[in-house]
C-alpha cells in the first residue's frame, strides 16, 4: 500500500472513529487530527503493540487537546488500525 493511501486510512480512522473533540462528519474539520496521523502510521509500520498506539492517542488527548481521556476508545481505535494495517499488507 502506498504512503498516501496508508496515511489517508489513518486520517479517516482518527476523524471518524477516534474523534476526541466531537467533529466527526464536519467537512470543515476533516483534517483536525491529520497532524497525529504520521506518528500513528510510523508506529503501525514498526509493528508497535496496540498498547503503545493507544498510549500515544491517550497522551494526545491529555497533553495536547487537554480533554478527559478515554483509554477504552483509544485502545479500540488502535486495535482497529492494527487490524486494518495488517489486512492491507
């Protein structure tokens, strides 16, 4: 899978499934989480464990977005991304 396709899949998952600030489906905010996608993709390519990816997502919510964390959501999204990435290889 090309880099462009891979990064777009991660971006879409962050927008539609992760969405900690609640902008899912708002066209003007479709790129709200794009800055976090490269780090997630790098972890996926490095075959990082789900816990590491989920930890990154949780840290983004806590430290950058400054909202209450939802570790279960972050783990679910990390698991989904791992599955999607594995199937696409």
